């Protein structure tokens, strides 16, 4: 008697929730001649179970042809080894949040350093974040958006506008949770301050990036996207 599942490996590849599964065989000729069927081989998420089966009539034929009896003709496997896009704030680790907060501060400070002839920024502080997760999981649209939110006091060195609190959201997309639980963002160094609406004009036609109204920022970045994204608001960013 032989357990055929001792001689196969179910390989999960790709990115959940669109991972794929295939079978790799090893061993005797009767294993090579066995057709293993998967009840699902694509569109797989982390934690999904896949059932692999051998048709009973095929098992009987192989027993007659090779003189081996299969002890099992069905077995389930769990997908636990692929990466996935984050699906909620519960996936965001303290370590990753600390890293991306540091990067966001660098982005904001670099922006104001580039405008230092005209603008002064002080009191930079972390407010929280918006997390938007695509409802469709179609593999084509941006799967998630993470807006890290800071605010600061901004003033004009030339007196073009009065000192004002400005909210400075920086967006990162398609954050991935690796199989080991660590997080990865492939556009980590490409985040930019959202060019919202501050009405703080300077140097003729320039305007300070970001928002001066939290309600307007939330409307633009969260509420306007609720049809396509599940949205979470984390931290001191509610009015």
C-alpha cells in the first residue's frame, strides 16, 4: 500500500488574493502516471484550503497496472506561504509604522527645505493615518493606499499669508505582507505630499501643499473613495 501524497508537493506562488497552486511530483512511475486534480488553482488567498484528489477509477487502474494500492485519494492543503497585500490596520506592525513615519518626516522636511527661501515650517507632529483597501481584489487596480498624516505650522517669510496649521498627508501604495509577517512597500521612497487645497499662496503662483481643513482632507482622500475602497481612519485625525 502506498500513500501517493507522500510523493507530491503543492506549491503556492504569486500574491494573495490572486496566488496560484500547482503540483510537483517525485518518485516511481506510477506517481508520474497519476493525475492529481486541484479543486482550485488560482485566485487563492492566505489561509485558503485546496483539496487534491485522485479519481477512484484511476486509482483502481493504477492498482491493476502497477500492483500498488493507494491508501488515500484525497487530501487538503493550506496556503500559508505566499505574500499578500495588507487588508486592514491590524496588519500594520509597529516596526513598519515607525519606518514609514520616519520616511514621511524626511519627505516633508525635504519639501520645506526646497522652499526655505519662502516658507518656514515648525512643530511637525504625527496625527495618524488613513488606510484604503480595494474592495475588488482584481489584481489590476491599486490594492491599498496608506496616507501617513502629519501636521505643522507654516508661515510665509515674505508675509504672503498668515501663520497656519497645515495637514501634510503622504501617500504610499500596494503595501505587501510577506509570509514571515514583515511588511514591504515597493514605492517607499516615492511618497509625496498630497497637493490638496491650502489656499496659502506665495511667490506669485505657488501654493503650499497639503490641507488646512481636516474635513476637506478626509473628504478628498477617504469619503470620495468609499465606493471602491474599504477605509479606516486611525489616530487623531477626526474632527
